[in-house]
């Protein structure tokens, strides 16, 4: 059986490093962990994993990134893979972007930077419980 993955998207490497540590500490090697520094890079990762028959269970995405914003990215992913749990992690998103992601991408939750590690893990676990 192939593993499932959690994808984290943020243009700040320090944020991705923090997420990596928190996820590995909680879930150890239960999942594959993928990281992208832009929405475009993340879309490539989504396609590569799909081609390898690895299902992405959760995406944690920043909102304010160069190029494509997080809500647009999550909406694009949702159109192809509606079952993926989508979490926005941001310090910048405006309410209309969050609302749009909720309506058009079935956003599971929006967390704000700086985030609480326990809240992030609880959010991911709650999302996984719905699968």
C-alpha cells in the first residue's frame, strides 16, 4: 500500500521548516511530507504525487505568496481533488479571500500566524477524521 502525503506551501522556508518539525514530531513516518515555496511549485508536486498514485490527504497553504495567492491555489486543487483537506495558514489573508476559499475550495479551517502548534495538529487530525 502506498503512503499518503501532507503538502505544505509557503514562500518562507523558515515556516516550512517549522511545519516539517511539528508534523514529523506528531505523525512521525505515518505520512510523506512534501513542501513547496509557491503555488505553482505546489501544483507540480500535486501532479507528481498523483502520477505516482500517492494521495494527498491534507494541504496546509499560506495565502500571501508571489504569483498565485493561496485561495486561488486551493480552489484549483479542489476542482481536481475535492476530497483533500485544505487548511489556510496565514497572517495576511483578507476576509473575502477566506470566504472565497470556504465556498469554492471547501476550506476546512483558516489558522493565523503565528500559529499554535497544538491547534495546527488538532486541525489536521479533525480534517483527517472526516475522510
